[in-house]
């Protein structure tokens, strides 16, 4: 046994409204290694799609958190698309030093 573990969670919901339809998708992937817990990570995906009569809006979020013996690494990108074309996008990134964790 190598001690490596990967856990995947996902979910989906959808609602119909008089003005259109909303669909939410989420997925989280956790990865860890009992022999090297300092290099654990999580990746996340979240999409919210709203379909109107005249357009489709998609809010997309992507998360990546990883670590090594000295730091945690955080990156999150949020994006808005209208009819498949990017309207706005922003990325946040940060390196966080470990404080005896």
C-alpha cells in the first residue's frame, strides 16, 4: 500500500423559472499521501449556468490549493461568459507560509 488517497466529490442541481433555467455544477478533488502529508492538495470547479430566452450566462470558478513543507499555495480564478465569450475574468493567487502546521 502506497498511502496515496484521492477523494472526488461532485454535485449538480437545476431549477426552472418563468424567465429561464439555472444549473449549478460543483466538483472537488482532494489528494493526500499518508507518507507525505505536507504535499496535500485540493482542486475545485464550480459552474453556474443561467439560460435566458436571448442569452446564456456562465459563471465559472476554478480553485487550486496545494502545499509543500514550507508553504500553502492558493489560486482561484473567477470568470463570466456570455454566449460562450469571456466578459470578465479575475485570478487571485497567494503563497502562505506555514506556521508550524
